[in-house]
C-alpha cells in the first residue's frame, strides 16, 4: 500500500495509542487513522506504510459513529490540544480504561487483577490551572486564507503551536481548557500589543519583543502571569504590565524574564517579580503548597486531589510504616501520606523541586519527611538502602519513560511489602510491573482521567510481595 493511496470505505472499530482510531484494510492490515473516532465509516488516505500497520488520515466521514459528538471549540482539528472533543465523554472514559487494562495484559503479561472503574472528571472543560501561550509574527493561516486573493495584513498571533510546526502559532480566539478570565486576559494582552505596535516574536529569525505568556491560577481564583520577553523594552514592558494589572484585579502576582535563548524553557532563566509576592498558594486537604513560576504542580486540581486520596487508600497505612517516595517531585504525595506514616523518604533528581519539597514540609510543619536530590538510578543504590530504614511501602511516580531498570532491580532488593505505582504512561507502567512480577502480585489497577477531551490517562497500581 503506497503513500496517498485512497481506501474508499473503512470501519474504525476501536481507539489506539495517542487517540487514533483503528481499523483494518480489506486485506486485514491494521490502519491507524487520525481525524476519526471509533464507530465511524470513513474514506481514508494512507500517509505512511509500516511493516505491521498503515498510518492514515480520514478525508471524509461517510457514516458518523453513534459516539461522535459536535466539538465545542472552533479551533478543533487544528490546534491539536483536545483531539477527542468529537467523542462522547463516556466513550473517552471507556477507551482510556481499556488502554490501561490492555497494556497490563499485553505488555505486562498479567490477566488476573482487580480492574477498578476509571475515575472520570467532574469538570470536562475548563479544568486546567496552567496554560502557556506563544507570541508570533507569522501566524498559522487557514486554507481559505491561503487560497484567497485577499492581501492578509495581520499576521501576529498569541496562542498555541500547530502540532509538528514549531514556528507556526494558531491565533487563539477562545479556549475551553482554562476558566475565565484566562481568555479575557490573553485577548487583552494581544489587543494592547497590536494597538501599541509591540513586536511579536519571530522564532526563525530570533527577533521581537513579546515571546510567551503563562497563566496560572489556584483553586481560590487567584492568578499569576509570567511573561517571557526576547529583549528589554522598559517603557513598553511597564505600560503593558500596568494596563493588564489595572484591568484584572484577580491577578495577584506578575513576573517576567528576559530570554534571548533559542528555546523558551523557563527553568534556567532569572525571574523578575514586577507585582505581588511572586507565587501563589494552593491547598489540598489541609496542606498548603507555594506555587512559583517554575514549580511543578498537577494541572488538574480536582483530579489531582482524587489521585492523591486514592494513592493513600492503596497504601493502606496504619501509622508505623516507613515510606519511600520515588520521583517525589515537589513532595506533594510524600507530604500527603506523611500524616499517616512513621516516616517518608523522598528522592528526586531536580534540585529546585527538592528545595520546594523541603520548604513545603517546613511550612506545613511536617517533620517526618526527608528529601534527597540525585539521579534516581544512582541515588537509589545499595549504599542508600544500607544507610536508611527498610521501607514497608514504596510509592513511585516516574516520568513517562517509567522506571530505569536499575531502579526496578533495587526495588526487588529492597523488597517492600507493598508498591503503589502511579503512572502517566500505562505502557511503561505495564513494562515495569512485568519486571516485578516474579516477586510481586498485581492486586488492582485504577485509571484516573486527568485530561478530559484528550487521550491521556493516569493510573494507580497496587503490588504486594508474594
């Protein structure tokens, strides 16, 4: 099957990885189709041929799936942020749950475990507490604009990167991911910049003034703004910041950084506080956390709370246990379970995260947490195990790549009674569980939907020593 070959009528039967719909060619070869949902009959075009499957795109929906719904966002299909807005939420939950359990069966090689029903989100829109937008003087043009004879004068944009096209920015009119006044703030910034002739950034030529804008909020409705500027223009900067602060009293702090680097990562930049304290506070079941411009914090507050509560429930602590919290981040889970444990030892590789974890523990008057900074596969060593109390329970929450094999080997040496594995990638979670299966039985798995309208899913697994 060659590239650009047309398949006239294909039934998409299930969801695949990264939100694609899956079907079969008449000859029985697997098709991974973008732009369709399970249950659609579609006309598709082959984009790429692999040895075991074909990648394709839907060019016409012949008969829509009964689970297909109308996408709410006018930018759906272009920005790529909410690929499942056209699929009913109940079916989103169904396919996410099936992905988690299927990975455990297929990759982990385990059939017998308790399959708990996925925890769906109460808020299916406007659930994110952090959004990042980019300025560009070469915005994404629609097909209609490209083929029109009209001279397009306005090419500035403030919005999201087009998937696979880092230099093109979608000029965002409205977004359903963050609640008001997110849209109003972004549009006010954009309109003020256009009226005053402030220069939007050009990523290819590396020139301009306005580069990125981050909006962050807490559950109390307080807001943080963080601007990245390519260069200093003091008069323009002050006029823009004062205008936005005057327009939105909800903004409790405003920060900025000058960034002449090729990339727009904020973590190695010096951050300047223009207004307020430079951070927000967030509260979770009696614990308070200070959230700064570089802090990692779960972007879906409501579902993060569900995730932490279930993690504590899976650990089933009685007050005398020693807990190891691997990949502890800023120590949110560690401190959340510390009130039910004898002691908690957290390990994390990012220095700023460990500094924040220690600060949070001090602020929350938690004295039974110890935090260490270092590369996990190097820090979590034989010497570490020899010099610290044996863990009764290990909680691990690794990045998408999962745990390094050396970490798994050390877990087997440590041999805790329980392992609670929190994951944002059920495929690597299943792989790691498979490596532990000779010594540990998988008891139960609980999927949690942190990101409605997308294919992403988190999951919590409980393993007990055999």
